């Protein structure tokens, strides 16, 4: 199969899921390990006797029994987990990793920032119904797990999932209404995912394994699976749900924008901020060894504190909580994939994720850029188009942007 | 060790005291922390002034110096030299401009005084955080690498080579001479053959200070003026690779005839007796102009401007060589009828008009037209052209000679990337400034001569080769030492995450990624201290040695207080 095939020709392999999705996917991964598709699997595993999910790298298929390819919460952002493993080069064994689409998008950004190397990493994504807010999960006990189970069945539980998930329209592959090829692909090419697991097929007792590149096809072959199920039904349901989510996102952003417009109202959002920097710590895209705002540069002499206090009449300590957010925003918002990890991590429940995804949605288009879409699309931070200079630097040399007075003299 | 900052306010003649109450300024700053001396002097840049400062540095045992006077562009170096002579590191010095930035701009004396004090306080805050940077010295390598063995390369080599300066010419083909070497006659002195070139090549072969590497190409260049490391590989059967070190590089890669024109329009290649200028030149050199059937042509069409519209520029030399062909054809014992089809005539040199008039006198026909087509009809070559009034006319000829555009040779892009020389829209190398600096590349130590930067005739190529040589002879003096920039950037390896954003902004190629460490590093000899990388690093892992975060913060804070 070439990467240019249309949705109509792309087909999926089908796996039965009578015991539920989690078991079906773990079953597939176990088999893949046994058949040598990869040598280890990286995925969230529930630690015994606790309720938390930790990313583990597992070689022994039996340990996958407690694994949750789609955990009810996003504890550590998958992109971040991958970068901690592959920052200094690809590991010496091949790995299969299951990621939520937002985690895969974060991974794409991190590849471009040279923090992840995907050689010999087999990325598998999965349709994502969302995740429960971390706080709710921690407090909610077994109820929370039931709620997530219902979510996997109905896919439309308002109020149960994180706010970031509620307004997420990129919960599946990037397919459109036009007759466009399914997600671009080649092993370490534009979007380096080899198999996407479709959960929105017509039959709830099945999962669809959609190969996206030759590596994915090879994996299915090794498992003795033939992709022969057409995707129309699944694609239609994804599109319908996406439309709903897009509208929710748009409406949500519009409303929020009104709430926070004007400096006073914007400041009010961050009033409760305690400067813990959790949001920066969990963000997959924030890759600096030491954040500027954690560095000694932030330490001023007592004299400077006094000077500032004198000018303003009063001084909030520690200094400049808003500056931290604006600074972080200007550094990473063009790569923000709206995963919402920041919002989950805030101990005082500031809607950080909402602010950042709103700003991301409005700033990325200025660079004709969508974070996480393609590993071939260069980061706006690192690309310089000569054509852009003429607007600001040398209007007299640029015919397009010359002022009328200059033009008339030419 | 305690910090003792000396602050000296210069009166600059009447310039400053007229507009600023200097005593008030001194009152304001004298009590500041770490200020050991705050004094005024009439003219610090005078000999007396410089002596006074040196004495003060020693007497007051100053650890830092601030001079408030004119612009640093005028006298920063002067006072840095004073520091050196007085035993104070010259980078523990800050110059504050209270003339252009206060006295000359602010009409109200009270306001000007206040601003001057503010500027000086800012300078004092900053200087306390300066580090004692030290200059490095490198002895330059005076040798030169010339890329390209055509007329420009040959001329440059002969101008440059000496006992104290070795020259290496590297030429892709098997022999020196380039396009000039293939000419039958040189134009300016009609009747002069190219033995002049032969003589130059022989001189080179005899010169023990010039080495000629034919069949070789440059595969890597790194470095800076006075120290370029070049890797050369030979393209023969035995691929031999070697490295040499030179102090300057001359790019003399020349040009070639464009062959991308539409054969359906111009017929070359698929119609017999439609030839390019180069092929016609070979015929002249061989001594006979003959058609495919062995007979001499009775009529020849010379087609100018092949590719001018497509390429967007005039190739300058074709009108003249077409005239050369025309004269040659008319001078023969059985002269052929000659028709020159042109869209514009380019006759810029002082002898060109005469040459043209001579061709007219000899009966050459000149037809001005756009949209020429050369086709084969009924076994004959037909030139179809517009007649200027909108109609199409045709002319039957025995032979047609095409004058195609001159274009950069293959491999130019690769070389441009290696050397960090931009190419312009036409694909030729871009000089530092087309009018004011035409033989220098934007990178110091690299020069461009001849057609490498655009179509030129031999005269211009020779001039450029000599100009580039002149520049090298005066800057790359054997035994000279270079001081690379001191106020450069430095990368903190502990903070660097290896994202390589800094590499994408460094114009000088001074930053490289160290794969084994996973971090980037600045080459101290190439860095120019522009600070682009400092600004681009999201982690703040890069700082400038003389513009640290803390220095700037304190200076700005004090200025805004």
C-alpha cells in the first residue's frame, strides 16, 4: 500500500473485543511482543494495589496484564515519557508505544526540537474518548473507573472528562470530508505513526487496526492479520463526532475569550497562582533543562525588591507570577498541542490549559502552522522566510510592501 | 577584593558644561556604593587627559573605570587603551555617552543634568558586573586557495603568489584555462590569439609557489579569515582526499552556456547546422567553418538573447562575440551572408561602437526582433522572426548560431552552502555589495572574482581577479596576527538541551552540535558576538560574555528607576 491511498481504499484489520477494549489492545500488544514485531512495549501500567498509572517499559508479555493502553487519566504525558527515554538517542532495542493522539502530537513537536528520536520506535495511536480529571480520579475511587468505562462505551459524557478533552477535536486521525489520503506516513516521515486503533467502528465488540505505513503493514502481517475491513463507517462516525467537538471548542474559546479580555480580567484568572510551576513541569513541550523562571536570574537583591516596592506602593511575593505564564506562553505556545496536562496539574485549579489552547489556536495560524501535525513542517521558531523580512525590514527593496510614496519615485 | 569604581566626567570643551551641571552630577554619584572617585576634567581624550586618567587609575587603585563623555564610537578604544597602559583590564571599563545622548538633545539644563546622572548611574551598575575578558591572538595563514582555474583564477594566482604566500588552484576539469582557454581569438585586439593565456598558464606551471590541482573539488570548508580548513577530493578513479589550511579563498568558478532552452523553439541539438556559440568557436579554432555536409555555409544567422527573457538578465558578452563571429565570416575569402537577430544591442566598451560600425560596413545585416524561432522546413533552416510591425517573416539560412545566456555552473549551490555565500535570484554568487564591495563575499576572507558573480567579459574578470588579490595582499599580510572578537557568546552545557535552535540563527556558522555530548558549542574564533543565538535560546543557555543578563538587567533597571 502506498501512502497516497484514499480513505476509500484504506482498510483495517479487525480484532474482537468481547472482553472490552483494554483487553483487546493488550492482547494485540502481547501477541506483537511474542511474534517479534518489537522487543519491548512502553505503556501505562497500573501499579498493583495502588490506583496510579506509571509508564513502564515491559519485555515480559505477562506484565501486560495490568497494562492500560487507554488509562482513565493522563498521568505523565506520553510525549514526555518518550523524550525521557530517547533524548540521547534511540534505545538499543525496538519499542512499541501506545499513545493518545495528543501525546503523539507532542512527540512530533519534540522530534522537531530534537528531544525525541523515533528510530526503531513503533508508534501506535488510538481513538481517545478523553481522560478523567486527575483530581476526580484520585478522589473518586472505583466510581471513577466505572465512569471511564461508560465513557468508552458512549463517547459523549458531558462533564465527566477533563475540560481539555471536552473541547478536543483531534481525538482521532486527521481525516477530512474531502477525498484526501489518510494520515501521511513513512516510518520517520511526516506523522510517524504506524498503526492507529479505531474504537469508533460500528461494532462495539471490535477494534480496528489501521496500518498507516509499511512498518504497520508488516506488524499486521506478522500477527497474521489482513486489513480487509473498509473504513467508511468508522470514518463517518469520527467525522460526526469531530464536528460536534469543533463546535464545542469554538464556542468554548469564544466565551472564555470574553471572560478574560482586558488586563484586569486576565490577571484575575491567575490570581490564585502559587508559582509552583507544576504546569511547566508536566508540559511535554517545555523541554528546557532549567526553566528561565527557575533560574538564578530570578533572584534579585533585596535592594531591587525595595526599589520595585517603592515604585508600585506594594509588592507581591514571589515576584511576577503572571510574567511566568506569559513567558512560558511566548516560548512554547506555537508548539502547544492542547493536551491539557497543565490543567490537570494545577493545584489551585487555574484553567491554564484553556488559556494556552485558546492562544495556541489564535497564534499558530499566523505562521500557517499546526503543532503536532507533521514532523516535516518546520517550527516557526526556527524558520526564517526571506519573504517575511521585507514586510518589516527592507520595504524599499520589497516591491510588494513598498509605501505609495516610494513606489511613485521608482 | 573591594570594588573601586572611578567615574570621570569629561567637559568635551564647552559641549557638556553648557548644557549639564557637572558638579551636580558628581554630587549625585559620588556617594554611590563602590564609587571610589568622581571627578571632572576638561578634555579626557587629549594627551593630558589620557595621562590624567592613567595616573588616576594607579593613584586611586581603581578596579573599574567609567568615563562619561562623547559617543563610544569616538573614543571607547582610546580609553580602553589607557586602561591597558595603566594596568587595568580594558573590559572593566564602560563609556557613557552624555554628549550626543544628553547635552546635545535636551534643551532644559535641569532635565539634561538629571538624565546625565541617570545614564552614569546605569553605567556604574553595569561596569561592576563586567568580567576581565582577554584578547586572543592568532597568526594568520597567508596562503590562498583559488577555486576555479579559468582566467580569473589564473590572474589571481599570478598576482598573489610569492615566497611568503603559497597559492593553490583547484580545478574540476583536467586543465587550466576555463572558457577563455577554448576561445580562438580574444576580442579586444582583433587578430590576437589566445597565446597570451598560454603564456600565463606556462608562468603558473613554472612558479613553485603555485600548486595546481586538476581533477579535484572542494568538499568541505570551515573556518575564518586567516584560518580556513579545506578538504579536497580528486574526482578521478583513485579518489584521493587531502586537507590544506589557507588564510583566504577566492571563488573563481566562472559560468557556462545555458542549455535549457526549448529545442522546439531554437532547434539546437535536433537540427543539423544549428550550433551553439561554443561549437562555432571550436570550428573557428579548428580553422574551418563547415556544414554537416562538408560545404561552407553561404548564409549564417546569429541568434542573440537566447534565454534573456527566461533568465531575466542580459549576459553582456554575447553581442560582442557575435560581432566577432560576423567579422570572421565576412573576412573569409568566400564571405557568407551574415544576419544578426537581436532584441537589444549591448555595446558598452569604448571600442565596441567602432567594432559594430565595422561589421555594418562589411555588410552584416542587423535585424531587431523579439520572438525568434529556428526551425527546419523542407530540409532548410528557417529563422522565423517578427518584423516589428506585428507580422511574421522568415529567412532561410544555411547555418544558425545560438548565443545562449550565461549561467552558473553545476555545483554552485553546494559550494555556496559550504562557504556561506548567498546566491541571488539568478543563481550566481552574491557579492557583499554589488557596487561598493564587488569582489568580497559577505564572509570575511572569502572573495569572488569573474563570472562567478555574474556574466562578465575577460577584461572585467581580470580586473576583479586583480582587485580580489589586492584585498588579500593588504589584509592577509604574512606574520600578521588576528584578534578574533572578544565579546562572544558562550553556551552553558548544563543548560543546553541540544534543540539546535541557535544553529538555525547563526549566520556565521559559528555554532556546531556536539553529538556525543548532545549539546551545542560556539567556535570562539568564528563567533562575531552578534547575540542572535543568545536571544534565540529558549532555555537561556547561551549568554554573551559582555552583555550578560545580569549586566543588562542592572543597567536597564538603574536607567528606568
